[in-house]
C-alpha cells in the first residue's frame, strides 16, 4: 500500500510529497536536503549526507527559515550557525500551497554553498564633461581619471 503521512488532521500520500523531490533533483545540488513544513510542523524530509535531523512531525523552531516563510509567505534565505544541528548550513525557503494549505518548502545546503549573487555589469558611468555630469556608456570610455588627481577612501 501507499504510505500516508499523517500529522494531526492532515493526511498526505507520500507519493504526492515524493513528486516534489523528483522535480527538484534536477535543480538542486545532490548534497541538498529538502523539507516541507505545514501548520507548524515538518511533514516531509529528504535528507542528504548532512547531520541535519528533521523528523516528520517535529515542530518547527519559531526562528527557523520555515517559520519565517509560513509567516511572511515570501522566499527567505539564511546562513544558520551550528547551534541548531551542530553544523552550519544555508537554508532557502519558498512559500507553496500543498493540499490547499499554506506550506514552506525548505532547501538545506552545506554552509560552503556559494550563493550566486552576481551583480549585473555596469552599463554606464556618470562622468563630468565641462560642468555637466552625464551618463557615459561603458563602451565609450577609454580611461578614467580622478577629478582632483587624488583617491579618497571612507574612514572605517
């Protein structure tokens, strides 16, 4: 028979939960763990080799990424220190609707995971020509010269 995940009044066939894992396997790193939280508790988890323990039915910590996602209904990410699981980790949470209930899908990655926050390359710089400051396209700039031939830095 099909395994049913049951928490309080919620019954979800495990096959329905597993479909999320199958889809995400192509997108998340192999060493990522996945968890789904509904109504204040974890209802599903697929753990990788990390020593992170999220048993089904475990209540979510009020300061966790899962709790923040359920409260704000917004994507939430955080680098978590080793105080919860004994190892630091990076968590990204997404609001989802599952079985007509608000839920949080949590992707747990090793703390060494590099988040791709590449900044878009500059398309122009603001330069002074005569007394006017104007945007100048990057491809039109041959060199950069400081206004008073000095370099200043902010005091720390």
